C-alpha cells in the first residue's frame, strides 16, 4: 500500500506529521486531524514564535552584557577589560 500522510494537532497545541502504509491507521487519542495546508500554517506560526522567542532572549542577553559593560566603564575599568569581563562587544563606530 502507498504511503499516507496524516497531520495532527494535539490538545496542548503541538503538531505532528505521521507517514504510514497502514490501510486503516489508528490515530492518537485526543488529536485533531489537520489538512496539509492547516499543518503548514500552524508549523510556520510555531517556527515564527520560536524565532521571535530566540531573538528576545538574545536581545535580553545583549542588554544585560551592555549594562555590565557600562557599569564597569563607569567604575573606571579599562575598556578592553570591561569588554572581556562583560562579554559585550560594542559596535565599531564610524570613521576609517
């Protein structure tokens, strides 16, 4: 028998794709069957949310490093040491 693909959404909002050759497969309890288009839309939304979450985490980490860097500079620590201690890497300013 040819492969059949089923798309599921679980009660917790997670999604899954299942490929089977079974003639009459048993579906997991509590799932909602999705069309391929619905699955693709939900998958794209989940991926976008994860990417945004990662960007938010990275922005928070950068802000934390900059705050530490600024505090070290204000305390009179040399710039190179402040960069090393804080992990912050200021963007180079213009000029050549």
